């Protein structure tokens, strides 16, 4: 197995263990931002470390495109493994997370609809809401809220976001490594 793939798998396993530890000690729901930032950092670390070791072991000089490909070969296993874990985490391990999020958002929607100033502001910002009643607005917002709160939606969104980040990080790390670390003299 290539060193880049190994670093991607090790970084993903590290983040998964971190997320499970947060869940085990009972702070997973309140530390979502920390977990997301750790996820982004581990993706960057995976690509950086994998590309570094790959470039150190290369016997021939490579071009930029090969380096980007090697960076992506470290990022892609990370993205896949992490996204699959996110799907199972929110679907099986911690399904109450979305129930809590939905209830919290429904309360906020109810407060907004019953506040005349906020309701007027909402109707001004959304043209289709001008002719709707308070109950219709509330039910539409609650329905939209429930559609976005699922394990599959979160896993899909995280896959897309992590793939874009992996591509960007691969380009960035390749440029930095080629200009600074592995400069041809």
C-alpha cells in the first residue's frame, strides 16, 4: 500500500477516535465546532504528511501534476472513510443529535413567527411568504428544517466539502513543497 493512502487512513482513524472519545465523555453535541475544525486539520495533515513522505521516497524528480495526484491519494481515503463514519455516527451511534437540533430550531421558528417585528422582516425578505399565514410559514419552515437534518444529508454535504478541501489542500501543499521544501537548485 502506498504511503499516501496509509497516511489518509491513519488520519481518518485518528479523527474517528477523537470524535468517539468526545461522544464517550458526553460532550459531542456541545463540541461540534471543535470536531469540524479537527476534521479539517486532519485532512490537511494527511495530505501534507503523505505528500512529504512520498516526495522523500521518490527516486526521480516529479512534476506538479504528479504531486497533486499524490496529495489527492492521501486525501481521498480520508474523505471516504470520514464520510462513511459520519453517516453511521449520526444514523446509528448518536441519532438523538438531530432530534435535539430539530426541536431547538422549531422553538426558534415558533418564536420568530410569533414576534411581529421578526415576522414582518421575514415576509419582507421572502416574497412568497407575503401571502402566507403565520401557521403556513411556520409549517413550511419546520418541514424544510426536517429535510436538512438527516445522517445522509450530513454525510453527503461533508463528502462534497471535504473533496473540495482535499483538492484545494493538495494544490496548496504541492505549491508550498515545490517552492520551499523540495526546491530544485
